[in-house]
C-alpha cells in the first residue's frame, strides 16, 4: 500500500486517537495550546473563547467576569464593580466600598459623582454609606454654615463649621425654628469685635479666641471686656 505521512494537529485542533484523517477544531469555550493534543481543555474561570479552533482563551474584558470553566462569553460585573484577574472575581472599583449586601457603594462622607465616589462638598456631610446626596449643614446642623472643618471626614454634623470671620453659638431656645440648630454669627456682632481673633474656620462661642488684653467671665459669655491698664 501507499505510505502516508502522519502529522500533529496544530494548536486549536485535536484528534482523539492516532490515524484519523483530519483534526477537529476545539469548540467554543475550549482551547488547545500545543500541537498534537488529543482533547481540548476548558477555558479557566475569568477567561472565555467565543470562536472555534482557539489556541488560547482570552481574559474577560474590563468590567466583565465569569465564575465557571468553559465560558463562551463573559458577563458584566454588577454596578460599580470590575473583574480582578488576581482574585478571579468581581471587586469594587477604586473609591467604592462593599456594603452589608455585598454591593459596592460610597463610604460615609462621600457621594457618587458619575462613576466614582468623591468627598462631600464644603458645607455638606453624609453619615451613612450610600450613593445618595450629602446633607446641607445649613439645613440640619448649623444655620448659616456653608463650610466644614478642614482635615476631618465629613461624616456627621460635627464636621459642619461657620466660615472665616464667624463663630457658631447655641440656638435661641425662645425661637422654635432654631431649636435644632446652632447659628453662625459674624465676629463683628460681638460687643468688642476688635478683641476677638476670627482667623480660622470652625470657631464656636466656647472656642472663640480673644486677643491679648481682653477677657470674658466664661466660655459661653458674649460680653468681652478690655483689660484695664494700671
């Protein structure tokens, strides 16, 4: 009879036994990475192959995943998540945290800006995790406050502050509209404005610094007195 040369199946194809006239393409979701394979292997988790005759499987595209072997296509990761090849699963995108329901959201003190979490703007705060808006200090904490204390997280009303040249004082208990708020007042409203130093954000009546040569009887006293020279 005639002699026939044998050859190895090229990558992406296989022959389950020797002597077969043709090699067979690997089906979608599988691959053969070397010559002479007798079977195709399934794509690993996090990879896929949507064509026949694949020599390798492709990584899932950014923001997609699969958590099983032999995938033909990858699925989209849930909102605000992306696929991590290292962890072989979807993880929160940078700036997001995972909440109790295993969803990705913004941490307290931050809010959603298109596709990332950003700190609340000055004069706002947010106590709970979530993608909702931050709360205005002026509405819920200090009447007239449009600033927050520099250097601290904007996670509670305690971060709200009056601006430069102002201080906050407790509400007027005789005014029911102000019972839940402190109130920002200008330092010029004190009886001796030249005796106070209002050069920083976040001052309160109790922490209002006095300049040298001035005093008051207690931290909650508005009456500033100039010291007498003897």
